[in-house]
């Protein structure tokens, strides 16, 4: 077995070229990725993220408290966190 460091910009092309045979990284099924990968049945879902607020800020007690106008949220584009927030938040 040989381990390779994945380059997200060339991951799909590297897989098609045969640089590696399997991607063992959390790559979530999205519509743009569907044509490029043969996804297996997920065995688990892992959400990752970090939230930071100013000391003393009491606006956010749970995730849905962030679904408000005027709030800017930064997420990794194409990551599972983006899909979750777009599906769950209306604002």
C-alpha cells in the first residue's frame, strides 16, 4: 500500500489518471462531484467545524441561532458544512 497526499485541485484528475485507486478521505457527494466519482455507500457522517464569538457574546446558544439576517458565516466551499448550512438555514 502506498499513501499519497491529496491535492484538492487535481484530485479528480489524479484519480482518473491512476495516481491512486481509492480516496480514503471524507469526500461528500455533491451534484458537481457526482459525475467525477463513484461514491460508495457512506458508513458514517462526520461534521466538522469551529465556531468563535467575542467574549461575552450570548447570541448563539444553538446552531439555529445563527440563521439570522445580517450574520456572515464562513465555510469551506463544497464542504459538507456548506451543504448542511444551505439546507438548514433560510437566511
